[in-house]
């Protein structure tokens, strides 16, 4: 038997150095670092985030501590990671990687930042940790779809967060291997998180995985060993989680770093509906805002993965929670057509429970287009056809919406999103100072000061 998967990951992560990371990759790291803090601060007062932060505050005396984003306070590092991760994920507005498994690699960033605080590492180590985590998460997503086995994609976030945090903590290959062993053994999470009517946990599951990844790395840092071979063993990941299936882990860092194929969200919706929003808003540009009483029917052509995740469940046609609404293709399209926009207020109860969107959803049909399946995962084709009662018919489609890795946001686009989000709680002067320093992340020696620029309260 050759090297185990855990050992391959550990050796690659250990060998990664800032000198090996091209400038364009560093630029993308900075964009995702900024974007993660933007969506997190924007969600500062949302209920699941305040719940997680209230629990974390009770651990403020910990010696292994990290900052609660949006405050100047410290909490036990794993609790801080969970609270910060809930904030990053709550609006469903952080970045996405699409492959055999669809997931959000930036869910690992709170673990990496917490690790840097623990050991007072310079931000160059954060860059290395982010690249490492994204690479591991992306490679696992390329290898196998765990949702096909009823598992949540956060299984891979757990493993990637352990790799990225371990890199920042300075673990050697042996201890990184143990961090991966522990994280993988404790990673299994049920896909029920994203089925039917979605609960608050939809936005917290990845934070829990990130917390587990960080905790696994901290245990390995102090010398804890984990079960091995964790993937290949008799009761390991392959035989138990994948029911006997196996996968080959693709090469890490080849042919390019996988962070380059992640996409930043332009609207706060489940990523497979992103192009549907763009198509809907193009229709509004042509017809004006749509009134349900003027519509004969609406047809939406999408792809199989989209249909399974954000269409097929009856609850997606009758959303009663915020989490279900931002995972409902019919609702998202209806709101975009009627309002001419999609933003955070699109997912307030008074909007998704309103009569007008319900009436428009009742006139929709959603079909799977084989041509759209052929494009996925590199492209996300959604096509919308609106037929009005006066006889007019308009069709629009989108494949690469703004922020898609084939249509990426530039610095200005990233900044506009960030400033709009944090303006709810942080004055513009401090927000722009954060941006200035974050664009020069490799020169930041003390991450504490950078984080505290976005403090909402003590």
C-alpha cells in the first residue's frame, strides 16, 4: 500500500510555502478574505449569529483564544471560530466551488484566522493556510459527491479547515497527518441539513465543521494522534461513509490552485440560482417589473443539480423560513421579477410570505435542460421565459453571472459588496482602512488590529 490520502494531504500542505504561491492566487486570497469579513459583519445581528456569539462570550477567559468578529472581545478559539463561521455563512453570500460536490471553501477562513491569532502568526501564514484549505476542500469535491451518500458537503470543510489551520499553527507533516485523521473521523454530517424546510442550522453546519477542523488541528498541535488509515481502513471513510466506494484524490496544486475556480457571490442566494437572478433582472430591464396578474406563465430551464437542491422539494415552492427562501429557485426568480432586485431584504418573512410572489410562483414550471447539464459545473445555465397575457414573450439566460470564476469580480466589485454590507454597522473610514490593509495582507504582522477595525461593539 502506498501513502494514505491523509499522508498525501499532510505532506503537500506542509511543503506549501508563500514563495510557491503566484501573485494572481494571492490576489484571489485577498478578495475572499475581504469578502468573508464583509458578509460576516453584515450578518452581525442576525439571530443564529447572536446565539453562537452569546455562547462564545461565556468562554472569554480562555488562554487559547481568538477574536469574535465584530467585537474587540476574545473567546475560546473554537467557539470564536463557530460564531464567526455562522456569520460568514448566514446570508448564503460567501464564495462557492462547483464540482462533483458543491460547497463553500471560505467557510474555512474563520478557522485559519483563529489559528493565526493563537500563535500570533503573520498574515503570510494566513495566505498559506487559505490556499491549503481551498486546495484540500476543492480536491475532495473533485473526487466524490458525498451528498450522493446522504452526507453534507461540510464533511470536506472539516478536513480542509484542519489542513489550513494546521498549516498556520506550524505543524510538521506528522502532526498534520494526525489533524487530518482526527478531522476526517469526526467529520460525518447529515445532508438532512439541506433537505425539505431548512432551519437555522443550514447556515451553521459549515461553521461547526470549521470549528471541528480547528479543534482537530489544535489537538494534533499538542500531540494527539488520530485513527489511521482514516480513509482506507476497515471502518474508515470509504467503507463506512461511502458504503464501500473509493476515490482517488486528484493532484493538489495542479494544474492550478483550485481557489482560482471558486466564484464570489454577487447576490445572496444559493449559487445554482445566481444565473437565474441575472436572467430575471435582464427581463425586468426589457419589460419593467412584473405584475403577477399580467403573466400567463413562466418557464425556467435549469440543470439537474440545481433542480435537486433548490426546486424538487415541496417546501421550495412554499418557503416558510429564510433558509428555505434563499434555497428556492421559484421564490428567488419571483422576487427578482417583481422587485427588480435581490438583496438581503428579499429574504425577510414579510417578503417571502407575501401574496404577490406566491401568485407568481404558481404560474411557474421548472424543467431540466440536458444542455445545461452538459455545461455544469463550469457553467450554470438558467433560462427564463416569461409569457405575458398581452402576447409578449421574453426569454433571457445566463451561464456565467457576475462573480463567476469565468466572469470574476475585480477589486472594485469586491469593495462595493463589502462596503454595502458593513455600512450597516461600521463607519466608512474604518471600513476603508480595513480594505487598505487587507489589500496588503502579506504585510500585516498583527491580525488582531486588522480584525478590530470592524468592531461593532466591545
